[in-house]
């Protein structure tokens, strides 16, 4: 039997997945600033994502505070593919399946009903993202194909690693 204190603790730590609003743009930007693995973008970019791409982005909240996000969009050249541009999870919430649950909530949305493939780009040293996408393919009982995307020489900074496309799918329409 659960005590009242246990139930309050569970409620306080429950993670809620929702669409972002433009009020979440600053929190998304801040989460990127807190990590060393994500490429930073202007705060304006996150405001735009929240305003114009909310149907394909996610905010994860615990106790009313943003703890993670997905920035994504459907490819203009192929609306059956959802491109996940960035996933960020605050350090103290990592290792708790927040990223995977955000993806799962996203692909269940009405806006993603016709999505059959997920794509993201990942560097060789980003073991967490490689594991996330390979694990998501296994959970969805589909393939995860990896192919070259952006070689190192295309980046203006000489220390940027090559980015590899991880393509998951085809996914079952009944998710």
C-alpha cells in the first residue's frame, strides 16, 4: 500500500510529455547550453521551432519544470519522415528513459500518423544517441540503417565530427 508521502513523491517526479509553446524556447536553448554534446543555435531558432513546429517537437516536464526536449520536423521532401534535429535531457534526468519516452509520445501524435521513418544525425562519439536510436528501432521491431550524411570537411569548425544518418523504419502505422 502506498503512503501519502510516496504518492506525493511519485506525482512530483512524474514526467509529462507535451507540445511546446513559444514560452518553452528559452528553456530549450538553456538545456542545449548546459550540455557539451549538442550544437548550440540561437535562442530565436528554438522560439521558431516552438511556434511553427510544435506538432513535431516535445517538452518533457517534471514538477512543472522542463527537463527535456525534442526538436523535430517532417522533411519537406518526404512527409513520411520525421527528422529529429536535437534531443536534450537535463543531466539529473538522464538514464531514466526520458529521451525514449519523448520519441514514443511524439510518434503517437495525430500529426505523426503518416510518419513511417525517423531520421537523426549522430556523431561517432555520441554513444548515448547511437544506443537510443538503435534501441528505438528494436522496440519498434524495425531496422536502423546508418549511412554517411555530413563529412567533417563540410563543417566550418575544424574539430566537428562527421554526422551519420540513423534511419529507423519502416514503422507500423498502428503505434
